[in-house]
C-alpha cells in the first residue's frame, strides 16, 4: 500500500492588460517537509507582450531565491501577500500525494495549458512500451501527442518519449517511467543504454522492444575485418540476467536512452 499525504497547491495566473487570464504555473507546498516548488510554462510570448516577458521569465528563479532565503512557509506567505496585478495566486487547494515531484508534474499537466511548441519545448510521445524486463508486449508504435520536457534538456528533432516497463534497468530507469530517447546513436554503442527491437519477434507478426546496456565482443573475419562475435544486452538490476545473440542482424538498435522524465 502506497502512503499518501495531503499537500497544498496554488495556481499562478497571469492577468495581462487586454488579454484573457492565463494559468501559467503551479506552486506545490509540503508543510511537513517545509518544501515549496513551482513549475511554470515557458511560452511567455504566447500570453504576454514582449515588455512583460523578461520579468515573468524570472519567476522560477525568484521563487527559488525566496525559498532559500526565507524557507518554504514564509516564502509562500510572502508570495500570497505580494502577488497582484499581472501575477495572481489562487487560494490554496488540497492534493493527495504519494511523491512530491510526480504530484507537481501531474498538477501542471492538469491545470496549465502550455502551448505545444514541437521540438522547442515539447517532444512527441509514442504508445511504444519498451519492456526493460523482457522483450515485452507486442505493440504497434503510434504517436499519441506531445509532452513538455524540462527546460534544461537540449532538444533535437530526433528525440521522442516512450514508456519503459520492467525493473531490469532500476534504479536508473524505474518501472513505468516515461523516458526521452534519441533515434540517432552517435559514435560507439559500447556501454550505452539502448532501445532495441527484437527482429525475430517482429517477423512473427509484432514488434518487441527492450532497453538494455549494450556490450559486444569482436573478432577478425576471414576478410581481415572486425566483426561482432557476440552482442550482449545487460540489465542494471542484478536480479536480472543479461542476454546474448551471436548475430547482430537478429536485432535493430532504435534509439539511445537520454533521461527519465517521470
């Protein structure tokens, strides 16, 4: 049974002159841990004029500074007393939470209608479930929308989001995590965490995927060239065993793991 607690959250609304009111962020407060964090949209140019953008872009760092200087409880009280005019806070609302960060992301998705900016702030999400414990379920790959990614991620147009199911890559990739992958695997594959398709399974009528750390052994061929003698897919969780194939054409490397989103 997962333990839950009640946290307080507030919506940050932007009331720019001559524009409709826009919800631009969420503040989440944990009184037991004296923790206050916010998540804000980044498409300020869509909701305010250029003159206000620079000030509003500083909201996240302003919040961090206040919490660091005053503590979470005092910082929240200060914001509730001082925000007015363009930036306004809602009343405190209650939210059941099993984990702070995931609750903040959930509330942000639920309440903040950020503009989808493909490959600028958002990446495509696929229904593909990469099974990190086995080759996984047979499942077609379809785009299901776009999801906003953290501002510190350097986005490229070969990135996408997919869910990893299974425990073999824990603790780096928890079971059920939504993760960012990059299609083009640059340079050597050795030691990288890769999303792989088992072609033997896909030929049978479906597509099967896994995420594992890649390792290969090489030998000289009769032509005097280096070839893979064994390709090994290694889990990070010691409870699981590695897999080996003696023919690299039995699988296809689809993408490289970049980071966990949630």
